[in-house]
């Protein structure tokens, strides 16, 4: 998630996550995203996951 947020943007959709991680199952992607430090915004096809980075992880 850190790589995506630093390279692309600070949010991600299920479809983008599947593409980025090369997952074929949108269901598996949803489960992984649900367990990640992210905030879900929207419902259904309009869902966007906001990536929350820890500001104390040592990066500047």
C-alpha cells in the first residue's frame, strides 16, 4: 500500500488493487483491503480506499 500511495495516489479502488498486485479475484482483494490500514469511502462500485500512512515510519 505504501508503494502505491507513493508512486500513484493516496487512494485505491478494488480494481486498481487487483491490477497492481496481479490478483485475479476481486473477493480476495476486498478481504486484503479490509484488513489493511485504510479507510473505506463509498459503497458498491463507487468504493474508494483511502490509504493511511503512519507519519512515524521514519520516512521524510
